[in-house]
């Protein structure tokens, strides 16, 4: 279904005043970082290597792959918000 080719999302927080280097290209929201990648193993290796060398913890680290529904909506161009407003034929 294309799930294996869709972007994986990696989210985490950092303790104290630590800042993630720009090279990771992360989005920041409410103190948490979000990275999207098609190469999660490579990115996790780089991320954890950086955190270990900086002696930091990646608080609440989560690695999330899109669900089959997410992939379907992406392939069909539908927005998840539109899903509940579609009418079904009788």
C-alpha cells in the first residue's frame, strides 16, 4: 500500500537549554522537535550519536510510521478533516 515508502516521524524533547543543530532540519512545537524522514534508521543513528556525544537525553522519543489510512489519504489527496464531512450514497 505504499506505507513503507511514506515518511516516518520522529518526535522528542531535549532537557535544559539544549538546542538541536540546524542540520537536522527539525520543526519545533511546544518544546518538542519533529523530524520527518524516509530513512529513519540513518537519521536515528545520527540523532542518537549527537545526543550521546552532547550527553543529552531525547525525552519522550517516538518513532511513528503513517497508518494505512494516512497513506490512503495522501495518495487520494484527501484531507483527514474532510473525511468526516463526506456524504455516502444511500
